[in-house]
């Protein structure tokens, strides 16, 4: 029964994502698919190659977040971990947990302990969520009129909830009294290891996250420019902040559909021509969502083949 419930939930979530893109995107943008297609077909192979380089450079920058949170992990391994985990998260609703499970299996095969993998998942998740929640505040500082109140409220709520969770993790004495001694020992060891990883790796993780977000923001700007939209710094940051914040939506895999419609609504509200705006946002989604699925599948198959040969 549980298996059928999961299958039904996955199909419903994927169906919702498809409807949000196919039916709602043209309604939000106020434009026909034929007009969007014209802008996408105008993108040449040279531009597509440059966008691919930017996308891959961003993924490589993110490996510094993972190597900083999991000592001993190589950058090539971190690239495979990120690709495989993202592929699962982009296919399944609430796929973050499944993505963590996949990366845990891969990391364990390379000799990392369960406690180190758990710590890495916590710390890298913290860096991801806080950075996405901080983006609207950065956009506000650069061009406050562009960022809506709803976006700021969402960002503050996400950051506040995460900081509360971190505070609880750092102050565990009262919680340990409510738990058994075994669970208390596990939580205390986890807290010590998490604090150690943060002390040793925060510079590497922060630099990697900043480089990753910068490259993704540049990728968004180039995707929009390739479709015929040329934005200034403030509107670009606002669109990028909305896009990355909405990826935290779990109602669809990877927040697909929700992210695109929110970004398109912002751009159209700023007076951007609808057809090229929709084309640019969908091109950005192609790189940050769709292509990550076959890339992650290839990373998983490559890891599985190497594991089978070594076994």
C-alpha cells in the first residue's frame, strides 16, 4: 500500500509540474508557445556551447561546498554526488531525502562513515538554504523596488526557521533529557562533528557557494540575453533571487513549474517583453533542472559500473 501511495504521489506531482509548465506558463506570460519557440530557435550553437560551459563551471564550483562539508572527498567524486542527488531530487516529489540517500550510498562506498555523511548533509543543506534565503536581501540592497514583500517574507521565514533548527542543534542538553541515553549520545556526537566541520570548512564552503550562485546568476542573465532580454543588475538579481528561493518549494520535483511561473511573473511585472522573457526562463530551467537528470543518471551508472568491477 505504501509503495502505491508513493507511486501515486509521484505521478500526481509530475502531472502538476507538467500542467504548471505547459498550461500555466503561457497564461502567466500572456504569450503563445509559438512565439516562445521562435525565440528559442534563434539561439545558435555557439551561444548554446557558452551556456553549457557556464552551467558546468557552476556545478564544479559547488564541489567546494561538498568537499568542505565532507573531508577527504575528491572534487570529481563531489561532482558525481551532486549530479546523482540532483537527478533524483528533480524527478521525485519531496526528492531531497531520496537524493541524500543516493549520495549517502555513493559516499559510503568511498569509505566515508555514516556520521560524516550525515554531518555533510546537514552542513551543505544549511549552506544551501541560507544562501537562497539571503538572495532576496541582496537584491533588496541593490534594487529594493524590484523585490516584493511576499518574496522577502518567504526568505525571512526560511532563514528564521533554519536558524531556529540550528540553535536547537547547538543547545541539546534539554532535548537529551527527553531522549534515551543512546539517542542523546548520538546527537551530542553529531553536534560536535558538525561544529568541527563548520570551523574547518566554512571558508571553502562559503567561497564555493558564492562562486556557484554567481555563475548561476550569470547563466540566467545569458539565457535571458540569448532570448532577447537584456536586464540591468537589479532586475537580474531580483529574478535570480525569486528563481532560487522558489526551488525550495516541494510541491513539485525541484520546484519545477512553481519556479518558472514565479520568475516569469516578476519579469513581466517589470515590463519585460513576455515572449523572450518566457523563452529565457525556460532556457535557464533547461540547464538547472532538465539536463541535470541525464547527467545524474550517467554519474550513477558510471559509479555503479566501477563498483561492480571493483567488487
